[in-house]
C-alpha cells in the first residue's frame, strides 16, 4: 500500500491539528483514572472508548456514503489498527493505576521515537538529521522527567512503554491510509471493529455502571473521537516523522490536569523536562514553516 498523490501537503495545518489533539486527550486519561479508582474493569473502559466512538461517528459516515460506507473496505487492515489501539489504550489505562498521569505519559512518549525510527522503512519517508536530533533531545527531556535508575521500577512503567510502542505502530498504519477515505470514516471503522473485539472480552468482567459512570463512559467516547479525528486529519497534511515530536506537547496539558484533579504537582525535574519538550515542538514547527512557506495567493 503506497501513499496516494492527492494528499494535502500543508504541514502547518497538520501541526495545528496534532497540537489540538494533544491538548484534548489528557482529559480522556482523567476520566479513565477516575473510573479506575472506582473499581471499574479497565477493558470495560476501553470498550466504552470504542463503542461510543463508533456511535458518535456513525452519522458522519452515513452522510458521507450511506449505509454502504459502514462496511470497512479493508477490514483486515482496520482490524489490525483496532487491535493496536485497543492494546495501547488498555495498557495506558492500566498504567494509570500505578502512576500519575504526567509520569505515565512521560514514559509513554517513547512512541514518537519509535515512530520516527520506523517511518523510513514502513512509510518510505525521509527523516533528516535535524528531525532526528529534535526527537532525541525530546527523549532526553522525557528521561529527565522519569529519571530512570532513581526510582523503583513498577508495573505501570512497563505498561506505559508497551502502550507507546503499540500506538507508534497504530500511527504508522494510520499514515499509510491517510487520504484514502474521509478521516471520520476511518475513525468509525477502527472504532466499530474495536467495539466488536472488546465486547467479547467484557462479558465476564462486566460491572453495571451507575448513571454518573455511564456519563463518564460516554464522555470518554466524545474526547477520544474528537482527539483521534484531529490526529487522522493531521496525518492527511503532514508526514509522520514531522508530527511525531509534536506529540510531546501533550505533556503540558497532562501536567496541568494531573495537578488540578489529583494533586500531582510536578517537581523541578519535571518542569525542566517539559520545557525541553516544548522547545523541541516549537523548533520543529518553525523549521517546517521555513521549508514550506505559505503558497502565494495565485498558487492557492
């Protein structure tokens, strides 16, 4: 499967969409952590993310192509994407039982490094030395936050690492089909297949939610759908190796919401690490703007 020629080449739009998604998605972690603290099975939370995501995107799919658009054109491909997204979501939500949101995200951000490393081989994209340098510096910022060797390793660390690796593969597969179908249709197909897969896994451990928990489960679907729609649209406009370092900006909002909702105040090392991540994201955006200046009015 090769890139299609009709994809947009407007990297600044891709950058803006990716950053918007990264500011929104930490609230998904907040709701999931609240539900986990109430004893709800993690797979049930993952099911809600898939099921309500499919429900929310269904009207857009019907408007785009009618009932025929419900059936995925590449069921095996969307099925594999769904498995990767389920694995990433399950592992990360499980990690939140052991780690604060900001700490789990910091470890999870091995994902952009993996994505950049595999993009030349999986996607055929060119990764220049400056992008490699920016990703590596961002990874150093992550190491400053988690300070490996200075804290005891717990299961949450391994779960967050597994979540990052799974999502890197998911993003790579998303880029490969970017532009082949509207972003909302792609999101729906992944959520639909994910719902079918997770439904089979929650029958035994199902815990009947109360009205407040149902509201939070629905909110998970809303946040996840909006955030991942922005991500899919971002990949319609920019290369994976460009967008990967921008995922670090999620740490900003994650640190804020972790402090606001759970009292997880970042220490000085965390602030230094987050500052490095922000600097990398800004550098990537400015450099890409210099390489791809806005088109002239007549060209547009």
